[in-house]
C-alpha cells in the first residue's frame, strides 16, 4: 500500500473521531457509557464511508501448483488390428492411465490418430492411413509452455505425410515411443511404387514405371507380371541379392480401348515370406479419346492448305479434313470441333449458315482471293473496306498478349505475307497476337487476332502465304516444332469450351482407396452468385448392384462435399441433383482395392528409437510399461512447480464494508429511537 494512501486513512480516522466528539458532547456527563456506544457506531459508519471513498488497494498473494503435461498418443489405424497387437496396445494404454502416481503428478490428456489427430473416446483400429508426423507436429505447435512428455503407442509404420523421423521436437517435449508389433526382420519383397499418367489418349502408348524392393540376405528370383483389366500385358523375372536389393522397371503399354484400365503389378512369393500383401499393387489409367476434328473449307488450291494439315496433325490428337463449300450435304459440320475457312467467297454462304446454327468456332484466313463484300455481310465480328490492291505486310509481335504463352515465339525473321489494303474495323472484343507493318511503318492494325469471349471464339488471319513462316522457322531452328506448337495453341484456344455452368462437379475418375473418395460441387443462382442454402443430393450406383446409395452434400465454405469413404472397392456411377432445379450432373469413378496399412508386417523399431533419442526420451515395448512409468515418475524435469500470483484487490470490492456501514448507522438509529432520543 502506498504511503499516500496510508496518510489518507489516518486523516479519515481523525475526521471520523472529530465528527463523533463534535456530534456527541454528552460524552462528558454521567451517561458517558451509553453515549459511548452510540458514538462508536457512528464512528464506524463514518470511517467506513470515508474508506470507501479513498478505496485503498491491497496486494493478495495466491499460491498454486503447475503440473507437467503427459500426453498419451495412440495409433488407431487398421495396421494395429491386422498385426494382432491391439490387445497389447490397449493394455499398455490402460496401465499408464491407472497408475496413481502418474495421474497425481501429471496433467493427463489422451489422443488418438490415423490420418488426423482426435480426442480419445474409444479405440476402433479402423483408420486406413497413418500420419505420425502430423500428430506429433500438432502437439509440438500446441504445447509450447512447460515440460511435456508424449507417450507414443504405435508400430511406427507411417503411410501418408512427411517422414516423422525428421521432425524437430521443441526443447520442452520428450517423446517416449512404445513399440507395438513384431520387430523381427523377415525376408520380404514388395512393389514399392507404380508411376504412370492419370490419363492416356486412345491409340497412344503410355509409360509405366515400377519400383521393386527386396529385404533379405539370400539370392532370390521372382516372377513379375503386369495385367491390364485382368489381361497379361507384361511379364519378366527379377533377380535380387543382399546388395542388389532394388530394381526400377520402365516400359510402355498400348491404349487400345476407351475407359478406365486397372493396371496390377504382381510379384511371386518368396519361400519364407511372411507378408505377401505388399507383393501386388494396382493403379488405374483412364483412356480417353480426345481427338480434335479440324475441318478446312476451301474452294481453291494453295500451299497454305497443305501446311495447315502438316502443322496441325503434328499433334496426334488432331486430325484435319478438307471440304468444298459447294457440296450439297453440310451435315459433316456436325462432327467439327474447329472450322477453318480459307479465303471465304460467296460459295461459302451455306457453310456460314450451318456454322452459325452449330455454334462452331471458326478460324478465318483471308487473302487476295477473299470476297470482302460477301464476308462483311455474312458476319459481324470484323469489317474491311478493301481497295483490291495487294500489299506485303510483316508481322509485329504484341508483347501484351496474354490468352496463352507466346514467350518462345519470335517473328523477327519472318517474311512478309500477302494481303489487300483497306480500312479494318474489329467490332467484337479482340486480343491481338500480331500487328501489321508495311515497309517499316507500324500500322497498328491486327494481322492475327482472337475474337469473342468464353464459348464464342474466333481467330482471324488477315493475310495469306502462311506456309512461308513455317518454312522460315525450319530454316532458323532446324525443325517445325516451335511453329507447330504456336498454331496448335490457336487450335486449342478455339476447341476449348469455357461455357460457365451453374452446377459444377469436381471429382477424380480413380481413387486409390475409399478414404480418399470425395466429390465436391458448387451451385450458382441465376446471377452466378454462389448459393449457400441449396440442397444437393448425390446418388451412387455400383456397376454390379442396382441398389442406389444416397449421400447428402455438406456445405464447406464455398463448396459442397460428399464423403464416400464408406464405399467398397469397385466401379461406380453417380448422379448429382439440386432440389427444386432441373440441373443434373452425372459421372463415373473407380475405387481401387488397396489398403496401404497392409503393406507392413513388422514394426519400425529403429526409426522410433531414433526419434526418441533426438527428442530426449526413450523407446519401450508394451511389456516394459512399468519401466516407462518409473522413468517418467523419477524424471525431475517433470516435477510439479509451485507458483504464486499477485492480485491487486480494491477495498470497494469487499461488500462486507458496505454491510458494516448499513449496520452501524442502523444500530445507532435504533438505539436512539428506543431510548427516546431524536
């Protein structure tokens, strides 16, 4: 308490005493004892009121005990149950909880983990993946203050996430692994990894890479067989020894039919092999037919036409076909993905009518034979007042073009192209790729540009003799690749449909296992604002079962999600519907029959021991739980700490002082009235 406050209390005491003596002069007569009682109550009341006004503050010391934290972190993955060690783990877990000294000395918390860390309620041993690193890292970030002991009950086999061996525990956290499972090293051969593309194009070859590991000390030979949808695609024999214990195989498979192809790599079994679950592994590749049909319509012969076919078909997924505009049947346009109109004239009138009805994206190439009066009348994207005077124009690359990457495309040495002079007007949104230059003067008019937005797309080249550019590129670079890629990007731009949809679905065609199976969707209202109150229903049907399963989609931020982890392995189709709307999306996906938790037969004792040593702890086995408890209890690092806390308390917070004021003045008044005093 400050000296200033003490002086105020002394002054309050003096004022209270002076007022009482002044108000009770009767203290000098023979009834002094009676008035002394009255004066006492008044003195107490006045002094209490003055103390409330002064409001002195007192420092209050509180002592409390801070216990160290003990976290019991248990592996709840299916590998514990598969190894037959779940009873061992549960017993060790319960022994630690039941120890009286542990519960009295530590602040206990029990957690379990598979792929994610959760509060302990009960063991299920059904998690299909294990992420030890994520569980320990969460504890490391959460428990930063005070010494913390982590008892890790696991077999040490991690199937997803970063390698926990490289986790850097903080100085206040010690990890005590309890190694559950068989630690004996057995002879084993396994398919460690299969790498392949997620998609492959029809009639192409796609690469497959297989990594095989051997653990043992003898010379062995094992057959390796690769099947595609049950049909043998590749077969060989592998030889391993103590030093040559890993092989990487690379080969190509043919994409012969459209659909999902399940590729299974299977190894033979060793004579003394204990775990054969990791002798096979499957992946899936979806074979798709994504050929782009490019139709070229022209009623003349020109070197540009042959160049277009050679350049575009340099990509095996594109085919070019030629048609005359004068043919009677224009139904061929129904199959076109991109339509190239070379130097349109009046004979193209029917082609334009059909193309407009089909909403085809068009690449128009004009030149000296173009009928500009017809072309200006048949479309409204661009207009040119041609003077029918030919001229040669050189290209100037537009550095600000951003529709696709043209950073590796150069036109510095390109020869000029032939065109007709005239005033050019672009009437729709345009992105200019190349501009015109005549005799060293930049005109600012487009030579090559992309027109339209979203689904309605068009490209226009306002000159002929494009074949000269491809030939010049070959002279400069020694190949046609760069020029063909540039022209291919224009075709891809025209063939891509970017129509915005109100109901979109995001999913994988192939899921490695059911735990990864999720389908996401987004639903937009008529103004294309995300609708958070929609009711979306997902119906799943299995290929070999006519019964449908219904899954609700839950809102998660700016999308809806359905968790399909309860589905078995197999082929499925789905239909997504929005309640109160006719919008509907369908699709197919495959869940592979693969359980990564079955790939390990023994516990990884060495890695857990290294983790314990780096964190300052020790590793134990389930039958050493008593030693573990003693080790933790005897560690002085975890002794409870007594701490004190000072709290500043104001006198006004004591309600008893207000009660004293009321009682004092009330007692004085009652005694005075009882004895007939005013």
